[in-house]
């Protein structure tokens, strides 16, 4: 895993608050008035309408050891999208592998977490896709 959801949730191996990452990993959306742990210091959480984008890792954050999306992650991702918060992946996985994992959870498509026409960062930053899924970096 990596830093997971930057400013809101860390991977299961990070020092993020357990309020934001369940004991089995996974992602949980905090209440708008809850504090968020950011690199060891407490900062007030802005309201969810102030958050426009969350970018997250997959392994150790959204996925269990068998690369299935955790139920808590599915619920939190759908809640974020319902709140009109854009969700983007930043992962070491290739885009097709990320899509395969997220498809099982029904989170693949143009308005979903990942798809051929969505932005994302893959292969540790070697492949970066912008709006509309166009390649910004491919190496």
C-alpha cells in the first residue's frame, strides 16, 4: 500500500487514525465534522462539499489480500461518488488489473472509479491518464 486516501485515510499499514481505516484495511468515509489525521497532526475536516477529488491506492487500502475490493471500501467509494466527489486511483497496478479488481465491485465505467475514459495514475506513475482517459505520461 501507499498513503491511501491522502488527508483522510491511510493504508492499513500506515499511522492513519483507525476511525478512517478499518481494522481489516479498507476505506471508510469520515463524517463531515470529524477530525482527520494528516501526517500525525490533527486538522479539522472540511465539509464534504469542499472535497472535490480523492486519490487512493489500491493494495492495502481498497483491496483485501486476494485483490478483492473490501465491502467497506465499496460503500465509502459509492458514498463519495453520491456526494459528487471524484475518485481517482494512484496505484502500482496496470490499468487493466485495476479495472479487473474494481469491476467485481461494479466500480468500472466513465463515471466510476476507473475506466478507459477516467483519469488515474498506474504502474507507480509510469502511466498517467488525465481527463477523458487520455495519456499524459506513458513510459
